[in-house]
């Protein structure tokens, strides 16, 4: 569940600026992709990335993810745990430990 204090701050921030009108699911999904590209840009020429820039871009990605989850009525923690359960079935420890290859491709 998204922390109530964080959710309230996000809602207040958007409401104060009258931005909800722009926060369609489509626009938020696009914004996630754009911000994710900016996060990737932090590592364009160095595998280390500037820690402050990474922090700021990651915050942008998470913010848009939270806005999208709120827009479509999903709980971020819940959907992550549900997906983790599916992924655990897809990649069982005994077949995938130490490998980045999908176990059925080995």
C-alpha cells in the first residue's frame, strides 16, 4: 500500500497546480517512459552514474508510477507482490539461481 503521507502529498501537489486534468493514464504512462529514459541517460557514458542525478530521476519515475497507480485504482505494494509471486513461479530458485537466462532457455 502506498504510504498515506506520500499519497496525500502527491495528491495535494497535483491538486494545487490543477494538474489532474493532464494526468490521464496514457499521459502518465508516457511520462514514466520519458523519465525512465532520463534515468538511463545517467549511465550513458559511465556505469557508475552520478548518484544525485540517479536519485532525482528515480524519484521522477517513482512519482509517475505512483500517480498512475492512483489513477487506475491500484495499490503499488500489492501489484508488486502479485507480480513477484508470478515471477517466482517463472524463475524457480533451483533452476535460475546465478543465471540471467530464463530457465526454460537453458
